[in-house]
C-alpha cells in the first residue's frame, strides 16, 4: 500500500544526485547556475528535480552563495505617502518588472524618522538582501552612509541632497531642465508675475526645480519677488495650503509653476474655493504627469518625467552594475518634456 503524500520523505539533494547519476556537488552547481556543467548533465539534474519535486533549501543556499536573491526598495517617506502618491507606485512598477525578469524578490519598506532609518539600516546590513534601492531621501539621511560602510550595494533614485552622502550609483531626472521648460511655457503665454510652489528644500529634486525656475526668470529679465516663492511638500494638502499663501500675498500672480502634480492639484482646489479659474485667472503648470493630471479640472499642463523607466533603470543599475561592481560608479540621467493641456 502506497504511503500518503503527508508521509512521504521530502526529496533531498542526495536523492536528486542519485536519480541524475551525478555527484552532490554537481547538483549544487546546477542549482546555483554554474557554467562549469555540461548541458547534458544540467538537463539530467533538472529532469531529476522535476521528477522528485525537489525544492532547494533557500536558507542553506544563502549560506553557501552569500546571495539572498532579494532586493530592498526603501522609500524615505511616511507609510501613508507611499500608498497615496502615484510617483511611488510607478517606481515600484518599474522596479518589479526588472526584478521579475531576473527571478529576484522585492522587499518594500518605508523609513522617515531617525529610529526607522536605524532599524532599516541594521536589517539591510545583516546580509538579508543583495542590494538596496533608495528613493525620496531627505537632508543628511544616514542610511546611504550606513549601507556603504556595511558594503551593501545601493542605487539612489535621484541624487542625494547632501554632497557628503555616498551615491556612486544613481538614476536621476533632469529636474532643472524640466523646471525651465515649465516656467518658460508660462512666460510664453504672456504671464509676468510667475510664482512657484517649490518641493522640499532638503531634497535635491526640490532644490533643482526651484533653480530652474529662477534661471528662466533671470534670463527673461524678471526679478523674482520672494513672496512668490512658497515651499510645499509634494502633497495635495501642501499644494493647497501653499496656493492659499500665494493668494494671500496680494501680489496677484498670473502664473504658477508647482513642482509636483499633487501640489498643482491641491492648488486647483484652492483656486476653486476662491472663485478663481485656471488658466483664465492664473495659469498653472505641474510636474510629474501622473494619471490624475489628465483627469483634473481642468486637465493639467505638466512636465512628464519617465517614472516607471526610472524604477527600471534603478533595478538594472543595481543588479547589472552595482552588485557585481562592473564599474565603480554610474549615473543615469533621464529627460523630461512638456505636456500641454488646459490649465496653462
């Protein structure tokens, strides 16, 4: 009488080796992807694995190869921002598509406070992942330095704000060029009192988008009244509140460049609450080209940045370059373009 499945002994590496007619070491080499095995032997081992239903012991394999086949994506924002901002959804889509092709696992985590960064740094430094992708880093974030000291390969999504932060591998967006194009579009529409809602100034993206705005205003010979430069936080609520402050200056801006679509959408909400309309009263340009920009009222003129591709390039750079260290450093710069809709 045959034993039930519950009573069957779990297939072992030795059983696979016996079925394939090879040594235990050969089976290990096949499982670990070694090129030092003939195609005929490799096929025999794979056939034996399939026939026996053998599943490699991942923990044991990790001890031997020092690989976990797991990549961490760390978003340095509160958890609610991760699930409410489409930017992060696009990054995750891009990263996941590349890791899926490479048969690698994605570990997603958030860390915003100093204790959270310490907790994540301790975990990632403990050989639990093969590398890390770091997104939305603020100020003098200690995580990249901690990973560098521990020898954990890391790729930054966007250059760090502090020049002291190690970032030999980075995928960035041409933030200055995008901001210049947004501001130039407003001027070409005839706007002269152009304001900006900036991103956080402890992030490189926020700093560079403000720099692009200032450059175009200076090129046009227009002095910037600093009351027309209001800081936001890349959120809808932050954009709504920043637009309130702009309107309360009494300077009557006729154009606004918001450094993110989420802030621009918040700004539209404030305009409606004041009985104002875009572009008739104030022309408005955002930055990101998220899906919601197409469906806002009115549809948002914005700067398109290739966010999904950014995630793809980050994952590719980590897996193909940073982990095997094929080169000591590499920066990928992605370009932007203006998408004209009805708000400006």
